[in-house]
C-alpha cells in the first residue's frame, strides 16, 4: 500500500518542479561501510535517487569490495579523499572511533558547505561537534 503522498492537511508532499531543480545531484560519502550504511545504500539504490554518486570509506578491504560489487559504489580507505568529493557526509562508525575520524577530517579538509549526518548510535551532539 505505501505511505500517503499528502500530509494531514491534504497538501501534497511531492516536490514541486522548482524544488526538484534545486536538488541537483547530491554526492554522498559514507564513512563506515557496516550494516547501517549498507541498509541506507540499498534503499538509495532501490529508490528514485539510485543514480546519485556514492563513495564509501571503510578500513576493511573485504567490506569495500562487497559494497562495490553489490551496489556499484565507489570505495576507498581514504576518509579525506571521500569527504573532499561530496556534498553530504554520512557518519556511520562506532562511537569510540568518532574522535579519530573527526580529527582526521578536521585536520585535513573542511566541512564548510557540506551536510554532515550521523547515524552513530550513542553519540552525543557534543561528540559530533567537529
């Protein structure tokens, strides 16, 4: 059945043609290639936005290869390389790894004009302040 495409006031939730033009092609970097990232990538690829450029960075070569083969995403072990090429950074690492990842990102690149999204369980906003 699916969700209704209108809100409680009966207004359409479909983006207008003007809104669609403004969306452009968002390039997304997933920092961490675990279960949460895999689920989100699968949803993106299955939906209408599946053609968006996706880069996944993970220290595990087997994880990178699996994601590359299964979803056709670009992979790298270089966080800075991934972050510098995208508009949106999705942080999906274990909470104890956030300080090291944040230090690498902040010391070598900028998040200016980038959307940072965290799906890291148990991470406070203070932890995420890069």
